[in-house]
C-alpha cells in the first residue's frame, strides 16, 4: 500500500458548510450564487450585412483589432443577415472553489431523462477473486471456494468482498457484484489499492448524506478500477475519489435525483491526483455537476453525457494534460452560470505558463446555461468541434483565459446568448484566443474589454455579427 498523503478533512467540511450557508442565504435574498457572470454587454449592432463569398482559410491574424462596432472582420465570411443581439444577463458569482462543491441547491431533487443505452453485456465475465451475490434479500460473499458471510446489507457485503482480497498486494484483484440494493447515502464502499470492482446491478443511495461520502469512495490509494456501475438516488457524490493514482472508470451510469455524479480531486494539496481514465459516463438528474475534477494530472475521458444536471456537464479545475473525446449535454445548469463544458481555477496552467495540454474533440450542448465557459486564469486548451444551440446564457464565454482555441474541426453555434470575450478586474485579461472554422447563426461575437491577441479565422456568419473592441 502506498503511503497516504496527509489531507485535511476539515477543510472540505468547512467548505461544504460555507457553501450550504451561502446558498441558503442567497436563496432567501433572491440571489443566484452559482451563476458566474459577466457585465451586461452593450447593445449589438443591427442591420443587413453584405453577402460575401466564404474566403479560403485565413492565416492567423495579428493581435490588432478593428474599431468598435465593426460587424465583420476580413477573416470572417458573412451571409445576408438582419442580426439582433441575443445577450444574456447573469448574476455575478464566485469562481469554483477547490473544496467539495455541492451546494444546497445541488441536493434538491432534479427530474431526469432516460439514459442512453450502455453496453453491460461483459459485466461480470472473466476471472475474479471474490464476489458478492444477491439471492432474494440475502447477499452471499465468497472468495474462491470459501463462503465468507451472508448478510441482507449490500454495503456490508461488497466491502467484505473487497477486504477479503490478498493483503498488501501489488497487482490488481477483482471483485464482482451480482445484484442490486440500497446503500445509505452516508455510507460508502471503500476501494483499496490494486482493486477492480465490477458491479452488475444498481446501487441506490438512500437517506441523508454526509461529508465526503459516496456509494463508491477511494482516498490515498493507487491502481483502482470500476468497470461497471449504475447509481440511483441522491448521494453527495455517486463516485468520490481523492488523492489517488492510476484510476480507471469504465461504463458508469447515474440516474440521480440530486448530488454530484463523479468527483475526482487532490484534496487541495500540492500533489496532483495522477493518471485518471474514464471511458463512458452518463449522468442525469444530478443537482450539481455530472463530472468534476480538481488537481488532476493526466486525464483521459471518452464521453461524458449529461442530461438535466443542475450545474456543469464536465467541469475541470486545476487539471492538466487532459484529453477529452466528447462532452454531450442537454439542459445542463439551467438558470446558472455553469456550462456543458467548463474550465476554472487555473485549469490547464503548467507552472506559470499555458502550453497546449487540454484537448476536447466535441462539445455538444442543447439548452441549459452555457455551452463552453473558460474562467479564472484557465487555458492551454483546444476544442475541435462545437455543436451548441439554444443555451439560456452565453453560447461561449471566455473570461480571463489564455491560449485557447475553439473550432479547429468546425461545427455550428446557433442562437442562445452571445459568444463573449470578457474579463474581471482581479485577473489578467484574455490572451491568445482563437475562434475558427465554425458557423455562427443568429448570434453575436462580442469582445469587451480588448483581449491581448484575439484571432477570428474562417468563421461563417449567418444572421450574425461581430463586435470587436
């Protein structure tokens, strides 16, 4: 077993209590704390633009900007339009905090939609060392040929199976769970180092939650894997992992009525959680984020699918060296300042610089709050394809971010709140921002204040305008 890094539990507790108190106070005052807003944009220029043929892809332009009020720059193609600004006002709110981020509103019930079909045909197949099997109302735990215990309690059964594996092992051993059951939301199944867990059934979290608790929990361990699991109920977290290394999550499905789906963090210590791989996560009905990381170095995600979650689909905080395939969100963060895909708290910052180290293949957003949101000194990111429509807040908001490129593989942004480059006074302004290759429909690109290097190239405008400072 590797030595567990020291981490203060009290800090996470204080943070949760603070957020709960602030959220309750804000609710009483009619203030939305979870919106991370911007100043309301000035009215957009309206009028009919001259139809122009789309030019060939332009070289990266210099950092200079045209005069304020310009509707289209030479590197933006425009179709005939009569554009009206679709700005979205927001309430100012704090940046995402390092501690556990589930607010009081996140614990409230949130209706969910049916999840996409996840392949589970291989669940439970292959060799294993221990298993917990439900027959009627009784769980039987076996290791090899030995029966260890029988119990009506799923939490007890699964934990006993894990704890029956070889002590001090240095290679993975596997536990298979066959059956579904309830686990107290204040309880948890604790992973040990070098453990693979395959749950062929559903874990339903019941009752009141507790700090740092989730049906599947890991802290200070290495080489752990969850191959399959389905979680229902309203846990604080469906899966919560802190100060871990070499983690793999396979096919994860969560149909929740509150809480947060998957959170993996470093406990706000100086050391990163390292080498996390997630194949496919589906989360509906969470009161908070579908998936959130904080302090992770080395993150690979295939697909995050979020449906009707209370805050973000995928939120990356202080995470570096990440490769994301697809973020697919519908109605993520309605009425908030969150987004289908959000980066915050110096996400992508390596040392004091922002080298390209965050890659996202596709961001798809329908409805919800924002499509893409980069904030609080984050950057070093490239987003390939965008498919964003009908967001209630900004389709894209870039606020105090650096070395960020959106649209290298094209795509479409339709309606919703404007595409905005903004800044807060407490952080350095945006720098080296590129929007390229996508089509903007029924919307506005607005830059205010002036970024230090803002490039538009190959963007097609359809009933849309550009307002650069």
